[in-house]
């Protein structure tokens, strides 16, 4: 086989790849309904129920084990407050940013490291997790 034939076959193969059809998607079944995804509304008041931590503080802490109740207030103007019942607790407040990376919903409080967040299907449980950084995850329930 000479070089002309090789070039011809290469051009033929490349052009065949370029015009290949995308795979067919399955057709929807008639009479079925797919529920659209609900927007994740995390604004509101959240009551802390547990923290699963790492390192020296390895384990689960909760309001009973810490003698502290924490309320996290997330406002629509992207400001937040963390209120504690324990004396001498270090309160946090400031601004937060919601965004999405390639696969996860993310929240960043002030200039801290971003955390992944998930909201339960019923919208009543919020999990904020730094586990991808080998840090803690915090779980909250929506305050009534």
C-alpha cells in the first residue's frame, strides 16, 4: 500500500467519524409525568441538630452533648447570622454566596472555604458539608 492509499483511508475514516450520528434517546412513555425539579430554597431559619466532625474532634456532636442550641438564619439578601444559646460562644454573621460547581450546590460563608449543601426532598433538612476537604458536615432542620 502506498502513501496515497494510506492518506485516502485516513481521510475516509476521519470524515466518517465527523458525520457519525449521536445516539438515539428513548422516547417518553405516553401518559407518564416526570416531576420537574423543585428549586432549592435554603433561605429561612434553621435549627442545628448535629455535626459530624473529623480529626481530634472526631465524632458526632449535637445540642445535648454541647449544651448549645444553634439557629442559622439565611436571608434572601445573602446575609446570615448564627445564634447560640451557650454563653461565650463565638457567633458568626456576614454574607454568604450560593453557587454551583461542576456537580454540586455550594455555599460560601464570608471568606471561608466553600461547602457543599444538600436539601432533603421535603425541604426540611439542610446538610452543609466540608467532607470533601476531610472536614465536618452540619445538619439542620427548618425552624417552624
